[in-house]
C-alpha cells in the first residue's frame, strides 16, 4: 500500500499525466488508396496517451507522459516532439533493448482507415512498475490510464501502481477505455481497424479498474467491453454499479452523452454538449482529440455541458484532417472556432482557422533574429568573374561565412543565416551543426521582375525536399505604383508560393524591395503589405528595407497588427549600406514593435569576399573580418533594444 502524508502534499505542477502507448504514426498521403498502394507517408507522434498528452498541452493544460521509447531515432522523435509541444517528458523512459512502436495507416474511404501495428515486443509495452515514479505522479492533479496497457502483466502493474499513488494523494483517475482487439491478441495483424471483439478476459480486467476512476470515457463498443454487457444501456448501468465516476459515452458524429448520476432507462437522459456537423475525413485519433477537449474543461472545473462541447469541437477538428496529434487544435484555434464557427463543413479548408492552427503550432518562439545573409548569387558570381576565379570558390566562401556567424552566435538563441541552394549546399550542412535559431533559403531567380522561381516554377515539388526547419525566403521587387499587369503577375506568383508553403509545412519570409522601383514614402511599404494581405498572403516573416522615418514604420506595424497578429515579425535588410548607416536605421525601427531584427549580407561579407576570392585574405582572416562586422551589428541591435 502506498502511504502518503496529506499535510506534505505539494501543489501539483501538472494537470494530467497520461500513461501507456506511444508510437510513430506513418499516415499514407494518398487519400482514397489502399494501404498496399500508398507511395509516401507523413510522420507524427501517435498512440492514445501520447496523443492526449499533446492534445491537452495544446489546449493550455500542463501535461506529462509516462511511456517507453526505443533508443533510436524514432524514440528520440517522440521525446523531442513531445517536448516541443510542451509535454513534460520526465516519465518517458528509453528502452535499450526494444524498438519504438510504429503504425502504418491509410484513408481508403470515409470512416475506413486500415492500419497495421508494428508492436512485436515494442518499447511501450515493456513499461513496468519501476517506471512509475511516485513524485512524478504526485506532481499532477490527475493520471490517465488506458485500456491497452491492462493487456499485459507488466504494463497492468505499472498502471495499477500509478492509480494507487494517485488515490493515496487525492488525485483524480481518468480511464480511457481505448479498446483495440488486436492489441489484446483477439484479431489478426491486418485487423487494426477492428473496433469490437467480445472477450470475458478483457472485460474482467476493465471491471477491476472501474471502481478507482473519477472519469470513464469510451465509445459504445468500449462501454460494452468495459462492462461485459451486451447492450449499451445495460453496460452503462453495470459501470455505474461498480463506479461513481462521471461516464462519457462517445457516439461519433452524434457527439457524446455525459452521465453524472444514476443511469435512467432512457439512454438519452444525460448531459449533451453542442454538436458540430462537419465532413468526416479521417476518424483515426478523433477520440484522443475528444478526450483532450473534455479534459481541458473537466480539469478546470467547467460545467460538464461545456466539457462535452469542447470535446465535440476537438473531435470535429480531428475527423476533418488527416493526421492525429499534429492536427489537434490549440486553445487559440478552438476559441476562435467556438466564437465564430466556420462556413466550411471540411474545417481543413477554412483558411482563417488553418492560419491560426499553423501559427499557433509553429516550432518555437523567435522573439529576436539577427541573421547573416549569404544567399547572394549574382553578386558573388560577378565578383568571381571579374577576378577570374572559378565559381566553386563561392561554395567554399559561403562555408567560411557560416563559421563567422557561428563564432558570433556561439550557440545562443536569436541568431540565424540565409543561405542559397545553388552555392550553399555544403554551407547548409555546416549550419545544421551550429545550433542557429533560424535558417532561411531563397527561391527567387535573382533579379527577376516579374518574379520567377530559380530552379522550377513548380515550387511545391522543390519544397518537400527541404528540412522542416528551413524557412522559405522570396525577394520580390514590388511597388504599389507598378503597372497593373506586372502587379497581378507578381501577386499570383506570391500567392502560389504561400499556398505551397502551407501545403508542405514550411515557414515563409517575403522580402519586399520597393525603393529601387519608385519613390519610398511613409505609405509605400504599408500599402504594399496591405495589397498582399488582401490576397490572403500571410507570411511568417517580412523582410523590409530601411524606412525614411519612424512614421513609416508605425504604419507598417499597424498594417501587420490589423491583418495578421500571428506574424512572427519583420527583419531589416541591408542593401550593402555602410554599418554606421544601418545602425542609425536600427534606432528608427523602435517605432515598430514587429521589427524583430535584421538579415544583412553585403555589409558584412562584401569586402571579405573580394579579398578572399582574390587571394589577399586567408580563411581565418576572412572569417575574423566577417565575424567582426556581424558582431558589430548584433551588439548595436541589442543595445537599441537594451538586451545586452
């Protein structure tokens, strides 16, 4: 018996700890195909408890996860992605002997999603009592146990230990019945989508758990297996006989019914939340999203009707999208949907909601960005040709620029690089090891007006090959006074790029240079941005030239605040201006809080490039020269923001 001294109970740091399955889900990307015919897969964290940990974290709860993962790349992915989502990973144990579980899935038709579980002696099913830390359990207001982990003696013992600790310390126990017959050995490997096989053995395990629970959640099939009864009403009455817990009956498209007292003879005599009619795209993972929404309310002591409404809404998001945990809504997204609704039955087609989802799930905050831009191509080719040196020297020089930037950043947050694919492939590999906060790469054909992409106009096919963390950068020479035909063509190109960026999940920086194409007044850039926003283009970043006055920056800032409060911000470009001139421009940007830093190139590397390419500087001298200039700008920027 676990003993506890009530007087010594600390205030829980977490809202919920989920226990059990964790896997890597590989979702077939070709919709309407058999699993046999899938050609490519999207990777995400999966498994009921892992999904719920992420889902609740996105909704603002403080969640933790107890599971095991393999000592390999997929296990590290689960750990790292959970941490990125805000999940406490103290309870994730690395298993040196076993592999992380995998699940392969496809969407063949509405509500038809065949799956294969690769779980033979997998890491999460090796969880045991030794993995349950009493202090970690006590740190949470609630623990969530799941049905699958009662299927083996070791995992059952682990969950029952967690329940004992929770009960001894006055914590809530939540039971997600989570019944997968083939994970109990009751269906074949190809029957991963099978929802119900009657089993007295399974029912007896479930019934042992019910008396300890404060909340029990399951589908009609899961309610049947948990009770051993043959009809839903009888199942609810049997569960109520064994447990005073709040019972939530999930009914798919019909929402849910919550029972918080005696079970009447009328199945409908319960608490019902608001429903949300939507197109069903993929049902997998919807229950975990549902549970996440319900817990957001339940663990914040909201009325059960509110809990049910939030749960139904989260389930609606999940069934309208392809993946599991990556598609679950954030609180900002859910709040927007509850207040405004959507004109689309297919929520994945709602641009406003999708933008909030994208922006509120991006990888980490970047409140400060000081980048060395070495994505220049035509300028360096011109210097190399003038000096009569081969273009392969440009490749080597860009690697020196990475070393210079890394010397200044020294692993600290807020530093980044812009590198091109044409000459910077080796530099990309170098930059990947330097812990930069941000890496961007251009797609525009240098100097093109109207805008053209460098390697192919089929931009989406290029972007899928990029690392997820690389940000698309596109320079467009754009002025509000441009001829209508030119503006229309460039706007269409930028809209195409924006749509491709969202489709493949890459951030986008749009660089606008107007001063070379007409007068640069206090209204010029603000007007340009307003025109692009009107087209639905919402880049993550803007890169803009220095402005004539603080008034111009205020107007730019107001346009961004009105059209996209989720924008990461603006970085200042240099246009080869002398360092002193740039530093004075830094002061002017104080009028615009959305200006987060700079991405400057030739001001930093132009002299070193010419000297090194001509043989007048060696490698170390070039690195030192660029590092010195980059450091001067970073120190000046930090000083203007009083961040030193």
